């Protein structure tokens, strides 16, 4: 599933694995773009999978003309060795009935790579909130049972609340209560699968997405991750994530002309 960029497979033992869920508003993916670009993470490989819709495009993190002609695909892996952080960026949707097999393969790879923690950035529909959720902050978290108390304390210090259980079948009084994340994509599947991997710590940071406030939400989500889970100071985080950076990443990059030269040759390989 994982294909390294170099000849050897990188050692990811003890790393924190960060990934988005393809969820409403694309908040998790946009926050990942902001984190990868700002921390200048390097690409170490990609996932070769039939679970995602095929996609190819130009380099979204290009900083000069030299690397603007590089191609990016639907599932790529980036790393920041200084912080022991590895990140998966997803850029396309799942093929029908393929999301669960993808989660199983992904968690199996995480386990074989000996990653220490898994963190998922996600979102859900704001109009599914109940009265209590409407009166509180729009951020929630989910932790698997084996998550360290230190991480739980850090998240709770933000005054975030744990994701509440709601009726499995809405508007049915006798329905059992469970964790529901409408619009959250694979978030619930990852959480359920993560609970079965007893030795591994998994956290979900999510928000109730309102499209008009999407930029503020993803910016705060990125800052929270870097400050409380990577150990950056508040002053450093403010310098890392200025609002201008978020505005740039919310807009589509200019498509380089060279892409139209490279793309036909790539498509011809898939067609053959």
C-alpha cells in the first residue's frame, strides 16, 4: 500500500500519524494543507490504493518554478522528523463500498510502522447539533480508551468537550445512544476500528462546520494541533499561521502550463 519516494522505507517508529477525514467543508484536508505547507514537511511517499478516485494535479505546496511542475496524487505521505510527525493528505473521495477496506489497510500499515499515536482532523454538519451543543463551542474531541492522560489533559485545557452520544435513530425515543458524526466521512469508522487496536492511541479533533466560518475554524484547528500536541509555544504558533497563509491555501493554486505536457504522458501509462 505504501510506496516510498526513495529506495528505502523510512523508519516511522514512535511518530505521531496525522490525517484528515474527507468530511463536510473539507475542513480536515484544508487544515492538513496549512500544516504541511507551514511546517515545510517533505514528501516521503504515497499510498497506492484502489479505494480512492484517481486524481493527479500540480504541486500544491510549490514555492518556486523548479518544484511547480511536480505532480501530486490522491494520497501522499509527508514527514517532519524534528517533531516525529508523519502526515497523510487525502485529495479525492472514496469509491463506493471502499472506505472500510481503506481504513483497515491504513490502520494495519500504521501498526506495522510502529507509529505511537494517530490523530484525525474532521468535521460534521452544524445543523445536526442539539440545544446543548448550540450553546457551547463548536469543537469536540474523541479519544480511544488507551490515550495517555497527558494528552487528554491538554485537550481538556482548551475547554473543548468530548463528543456527546446521541440516539442511533434520530427522533426515536427508545433508540439506543451512540457516537454519531453526520458528514464526518470515515471518522466514525476510524474511531471504531481504532478502539479494537488496543495498544494504539487514537484521537479525533472535530468541529461543527459552518461554511461561512470555515477559514477561522481550520486556522484554529491547525493552531491547536501544533501548540498542544506538537509543543509549539503560543507566540511561535501565531507566527507560523498568519491569516494571509490561510487565505492563500483556501484558493486554488495557479495551474502551471508544464502540467499539460506531463499529464498526457501519465494518462497514457494508465491507459496502456
